């Protein structure tokens, strides 16, 4: 069970809050997921599973940037390949 540490942090006029250094150092990421719950804000580190794929590939896969392709017809298939590499 993790121990909860409560601290009072200042917030800028833009809503920025500095996360404690000991917490930031525990995670190999500079991105977080922010979830609002009633009157609380929950911050969870977001770590790409780069051991499986490159960071850019994982970022694209988790992004909605290519969702428009779901509605596009498949123009090519396996029969169009001239040489298989796998």
C-alpha cells in the first residue's frame, strides 16, 4: 500500500502546478494523464510502451490522428505485393 503525501503547492494564474521532484523522477516520461473527479484532479504518468515499438509508432497508434482512415476503402491487399519481406 502506498503512503499518501499531502503538500500545499502554489498554482499560477494559468493553472500551472509544479509536481514534486521525487514523484517526477520515479517515471521515465514527461507526459501525464489528467482526470478530473468532482473537485479533485488525478494525475497519472503516461509512459509509452517503447519496448514494443518506437515512441513515434506508439504515439501514432494511441492518437486519433489517423481515425479518418477507418472509413476509407482498402486500395491494396496482399495480392498487390511483388515481394514479401516477412
